[in-house]
C-alpha cells in the first residue's frame, strides 16, 4: 500500500491554498521536489479546480466564510484535504473538523514530515473511498432484497403460491424479458400500488 502511494506521487494534482509568501513558496517547492504536480491558489478561490487530488488548505478563523464557501463547492469524490493551521483556537479547530481534513500541518511549515503527512492522508482517503463504495453497494443490496421480498409477498397473496414459486416466477419473467430480477420486482410493486393505492 505504501509503495503504491509513493508511486502515485508524480500523478497527484495538488492545489495549495496559501498566500504566495515564503512559507507558501517553500511548501510548493518541496512538494514539487518529491515529484508532485502543484499549483498555488490565492486569494482563496470560490471553488475547487476540477480533477484535484489533494488540497493543502490554509484554515484561519478570520477566513471562515470564504473557507466554508470553498468547502461547499467540493466535487465528488472530494480531494484529500490537508489543513494548514497557524493557531489552535476553537474557531480554527472547528473549521478543521468541517473541512474533513485527513492530516494537519502546523505553521511554521517545515519540509520534514510533509511527505509522511501526504502519504498518510492519501492512505486514509483511499480507505474512506473504499468504505463509501462498500456502503453504497450494501445499501443497494438491502434495497434490492427489500423489493424482492415485497414482490414475492404480493405474488404469494395474489396467486396463492409459495415463496419459492414466487421467486421462480420473478426469475422466469426476468429471463424472458431480459431484465434484472430487481426491475421485475419493482414492476410488480408498482402495479400493486396502482391497483391498490393507499387510502
């Protein structure tokens, strides 16, 4: 996992949202030295540029509104956010939490540790994306199972057949019409709703 993350560094598109001062320039230079494609954005943009993999974001309490607007513009899937903080006051920490940052870099920014922050953040981001994908898959399966169960119940009640026979009837219709069993189940449920609308 770590090796693959290191190999992807030259392909990463990174945007650094930070003033073009000494620290900002040093951060950009160091990221370029490790092989990343980096650009700087300042003043804080209203939206995140497309196809960004990692966003180094300066988080300051006095820039709350601009930061919140930027965070709301995040594309899906969101880039890996690494927060840059100057102070650890409650307002700043709240913004860090709202940014869903996977790592935090504290000012003054030092080159040592940046690569570790970047690789760790990308690893956590990848794990989260995999979990979200699995979650969506499980939700679709639950929805499909619920639809199938309801469709079988409708057929069992209307035709006086067993659960196994209801399943086979749905399967046969799906094969005959070259549709998924879920689509057939949805059609049965929709027809039942039309014929017997709720009072």
